[in-house]
C-alpha cells in the first residue's frame, strides 16, 4: 500500500455563464513512502489543482485521496498532516522571517530551544540565515520563495507539497538547493510531491515523474523510462531536449517486414519478426504511421542518407543540427562540433532500431531498443 | 523627487496656497463666526478683527438660548451625545455583520452571491425620501418609531453597504494562500479569518468604519422623521437655532464647530491607517 493514494480523482470547475472546466480527469496515482514525485506539465494541465486537492484547498469533484491508509479528502486542511510551500510564497507580512518559519511549528508543542535550532538548521539549508530578522516585504522574491520553502520543510508532516518550489531562484542557487533538498528529503525519508514545468528540475529532484496534460495523467514513471519508453505522442514530444523528431511515414510491405518511407529516398525497413503481433497487425492495416526518433540517436557525418543542412549550432558541449530530409525537418544532436554550413550536404544515419512507432490514437505501440 | 526650477517652485507654492484658501475658507469663517455675536456677524462690511466672545459656546453647553424674544431651552449637548451613540452603534453593528459578509463575498463564489452583494449596495441608490413613508408606517406599527433601536437599524443600512464593498476589496487583495498556509499549520478556518484575514485587512476596515461613521453622523432625513426631540442627533437638533426672533448664526457656527470636531479628530487620528490602507497592495506577493 502506498503512502499516498489518489483514486479516480476528477475535478470540474463550474462558474455561472461559462462552460465547466474539467481540470483533472480520472486521476489514479500511488506514491510510496519516502518517494519524491514531480508533477510535470505545461500551465493549465491540472498539476496545481491536483496539489491543492491533496492539501485540501480544493474539494474533489469525485474520487478519493488517502494518506497513510487514512482517507483525507473530506478532512479540513489542518487535519491532513500535510505541509506545503506555495507558489506565491504567502508569508505572513507582520511577522519576521524567523517568526514565519517558527510559526509552522507553533501548533506542534515544541520546546523553544528545539524550535530555534530547527529554524536555524533549515535556514542554513536554503541560505537565508542572514535575513532571519527581516520582514517579508523587505526581501527579494527569491528570498521569499526560500523562506516559504523553509516554512514547509521545517514541519513534521506525512507529506510535503511544493508548488514550483524554485521558480524564482537564480540558476546556480537552484542547482545547489536541488541537491541539498534532495539530500534532506532522502535522509529523513520524507515523502514529497512537487509541481514544476521544468524538466531538468523534475529529473534532478524526483524519483518518479507524473506527466500531465489537459487534466489527464499521461505517464507516471522514472525519468529514464519516460525518455526510453514514452507512453504516447505527448510524452514523447514533451520529454527530452530538443524534442523528439516526429514524422509521418507511408507503410508498405517488403519481403520479411515493413517499409516505412519518409520520402522516396529515405525509408526504414523493419523485419516483421522483430515486431510483436499487435504492431504487425496495426502496420498491416494502415497506410501511414507516425514514428519518432530522438535527436541524440541520429548519426551525423556517417550513414547512408544525404541531407541538406538548414542550421548548425554549437552550444558549447553539443551541436544541434537541423536538416531537411525528404521534405521534412529533422533535428540531430551530436557531442562534437560539426564542420558544415547551412546549405551544405552531409551524411546522416537513421537506424530503424531507434525508432518509436505510434498508433492512430497516439499511444506508442513500439519503443526504440535501448542500446 | 525633482522640485524643478525656481519659477516652478514659486508657481507650485502659489497654487497650493490658493487651493488651501479655497477649501479652508468656509471652515475658518465658521470658526471665526462661532466667536462672534449675531450683531457682529451681520454687520456690513464684515470685519476680520473683532472681540471674541464665548457666549455662543456657553449657550450651547448650558442649553440656554437667549434671543430677543426671550430664553429658549435647547438640548444641543444631548443631541451631540445622540449623534455619537447612534452613529457608533450603527457602525459597530455594521462591522459585526459586514466584515464576515465581505469576507464571504471575497473568498467564496456562491449562488446569488453577486446579486445579494449588489442588492445591499442598491440600498445606497434609493433616495431616502422614497423609503421614508413606508418605513415610518412600518415603524409605527412595529413600535420602533422614536427608539434608539429603530434609528440604529436604519443607520446601519447606511453603513453596511459601504463597509461591505470597501472591506471586500481589501479581502480580495490578500492572497488566499496566506490563509491556506495558516490553515495547513493546524488552524481552523475561523482562526484564519480572525488571526490572518482581519488583521491584514485592518487598515481597510478602519477606513470603511470611519467613512461610514461620517455618513451616519451626517444623516438628516431619517432622523428628522423617525426621531423625536430626545432622540434627535445634531443634524436635526440644529433646526432649533432657527427661532421666532431670527436665525442664531453665532450659535449655529458654534454648533457646527462642535459637531464637526469628533469626525475631524477621528479622521486626523485615523489618517495613517487610511494611508496604510491605500498602500496595502505592497503586502501582496
């Protein structure tokens, strides 16, 4: 049994004179004890609604939420044993930073010395020791965000909810804090869910990532699995930087398998016995199918296809090469510099083992082989 | 701040002085009048220099109005007390009812919410004279005519919409997440209201209370019809200075000074809260 269980959660916002908004649809999710989970998605995908339903600021339209086997969806926020850091910081303006953080401990009946020890420990963690006596309106947005984070982390709770916990921080500090917070959470076995739209942050901090879009949980898996075995077109195109190349191909039979052609010159041949029956059946029945290939899996400078370069960017540690291939745009990434200019022709290698095949409804029916 | 050139500064000074004179003149003139006798006030041309007299204030405070036609009993000080009691009770009642209502309107969207809020505001649109006749008939039937309860009830309807709409705006300016954070830390909804929302909206509540106090204090028509001599506020009581032997300008001026004093002092005292209230937006975020 998981630490947190969400079962068939639906959330519909109704307001007079407007069509109802279905923010979260039939969400099922289970989070284990000590696990760190990221809710990842673009804005309006339902991730923050989900977080607020767990905290109790939004009611669930239907479905149940259980924390440590205890149903909490009908409880007042105060009784859910949940701590939260808010996106808008939400510090108490009349209290100093120290009082703001200590405030979260007041209801816990802790000795004064213990309280100040914990406040100072968490303040060191997020680097706000110097501003403990300041008032919220006198400190910067990034500092306020760290205070808000500290106020959540200092508490003893069954579950920690962090809404865009590091959105306002400078990149270097963000990287440092990510590491420290991950250590803290792991050391104390704290269970946490955080909302973010930043893939790097999700990958760096989370054990598992829940990708949401349009109120629907698309896939809930580790970062590796999301990359290598995306459940559908959305996850395939959302995860990874630069995004996966998605191409429409024509399907035809050839001896021993299928031929997926992007154009007259460029085609993949896949042996039938490398595919399972369902995929074979799908390919037999359709005339065209959508395939995906990661930019990192395209060989640049070698291979059988000759393509024209549209742009070539060296980013300091990798090259992004955009080419025209059979009338379509493809992006490739290589770790080395490519000595070619836009307009030049270059050799390209596309390995059929590296392609993902998507069914008509967008689900991925065949994943690339992991090499 | 840039203070501009010398010419600019002189112009600004002159303009400010003119504006000050324009707005302060009636008040200063009334103040001067309150220290003059009727004869001094009415002579032509009027003079700035005169021998001040406290006779007007004496008459008001002692309640003896000496006119050419003889002595007249007035109850100005009692009227002042009435004004104070009626206005403050009405404002307190309106705060007790209005602040939680304003919070509800600001935080929760419920059926007919906007309609109810607007209906309450629409009490302010209706001309009082239109409401007076049915109101006084009902009041006579209910036995509320000429009672403090009845007048406070009507005054409260003046104060409530103001408080409701002003305070609602202040509550809407406070991020609900501040209360959410408080509630997550183990406090009830009611505690979040009394410990977080109300203190944060404090300046706004003070401003609204002050404004509605002044509105109640200045009310004339309702009190004129619904209250008899011993329940009258100053606004109605001042009519007593229009006597058979003429209008007692000196006493009227003194009465105005005395009746403006409480609201003026209150406004001066509450000034910093009002300014704080206006800059509340800085707290957000």
